[in-house]
C-alpha cells in the first residue's frame, strides 16, 4: 500500500507544476505588450481651423459723412480704420465710399505717416511710448475735421501746379470752373499736405495741388 502512494507522487508533482508554467508564459507575453489605458484622451484634431475674428486687429475706426463727389447729392462716407498689433505697429486704411456703396478712393497710411508730425509738438528730445500712442490716436480721431473740407476745390485765380504726377490739366481746369466742387486736405508724414477732389470729367479722385 505504501508503494502505491509513493508511485503517485511524481504524477501529482507534474500536475502542480503546469499552472505555474502557464502563468509565467502569460505574464511574459503581457509584459511585451503596451499597457491599455481606457481613460486615454483622443489625439488632437490638428485639421480643425481656429476661429478668427475679423475685428481682432482693428484698434481704432473713425467715420464721417460729407458731401464730396456729389456737392448737392447724398454725402459720401469718409473712413479711417487702423489695424495692427499696437498703435505703434499698425496701418491705417483711408477710404471714401459714395452713396451707392462704391469705394472711390483708397489709401494705406503707415504708422509713421500718422506719427511723424509729433516732432512739432515735442518739448523734449524724445517722446515716451505713451506720448507717441496718444498722438497717433489723436491724429486718427481728428483726421476728418470740418476745416479740412473746402469749396471751391480750386480757387479761380489758382495756377496749374507743377510737380504733381499724373495730373491731367484738362481735368484740373474743369474743376477750376466748378465753384461747388469740394476738396479734402489731409496731412501725410511731417509736412506732406495731400489735397484731393472728385473729378466729374475723369470720374475719379485726383490730387489738385
């Protein structure tokens, strides 16, 4: 009887060793695989466009309605929109739009175009950033003063100016014969006085002197 029990010992030992071997193989296989995290966030969607505001870079806007291209008709809209990262790093868009919604004049003004005249007001060798910014804001706010609009656009005794590029003498003389024609004057830079008027003959805004 004792011999029969001893004969079964090797068989029991073999049975007990199999689960251990299976567990080791499973652990080894699992160790070679990356861990699965059920709470992992999805990859970012880089193709999705970011929302952009059309007014994000607009720092200041001034608008004035004045008779210009039609002295007796509905007024035109004079507008200056200043855009950029700061008041000292922006650009101004000056437009004149008639009553029908057509832009009849457009000019881009750099920040130096608006700031350069500050030198005539400075009491010290240099101006602070705050002083420069305040001057640019004031220039924008006062860009369309009533005193800058004149009629007639060209005085009756005025002589044809020289040195103006693309000035058509015929269009200039036609304006001279129109006492109700309106001129708009504005300063560009330190002392570059711009004088513009609507030419009915050419159907466009021209510099008159």
